[in-house]
C-alpha cells in the first residue's frame, strides 16, 4: 500500500506532527509499504536541520531522516518554507523543497492520504 501523510502542525508544541511521523515510520517497517510525507504550514519548520532538543525528547529531524533511510520521500512546501525563512540548504537530509504540483501528484499516487 502507498500512504501519503500531509502534516500541518508545528514541529513542537502539539504532538500531531510527531504522531504522524510515528505512524509513517511504523508503516515503513512493513513489507510492501511505501510512504511519502508532505510538510506544509508550520510543519515545514520541522524539516530544519540542526535541531537541538532536550535529552529524552523526540527529534523530528531524526524521525525524518529515518523516513529517508527507509526509502520514504519527504517534501516540504516551498511557499511555506519561504514564509518561515527556511532555505533549501537548511533542510534535513532526505527532505526536498516541494510544490503543490508534487503534492497533487503524490495524492493521485497514494492509496490512502492521512492528514495530521
């Protein structure tokens, strides 16, 4: 199955983005599962490299890297990046600047779309 996750909430402060990534990484452990993640609105800032979180606290940077290592795709809304002053070279490994066109393509690709 092919699953698209659309994440909207800020990286920290609520746990919606965190929980979406937890589910995505769990799905990637299963045979035959493909995952794509699109970060938009405040979730875009979760793709910034160099995050420093307190000991024992989850790191969205680390979670997004896991998605990439397991052959998942991570797109970050370009206009959302621009609105937050996030440059392409600041993105975590395996994430890329994306567009609404790519999100539309990924939506048509997916068997299921989950929005957090």
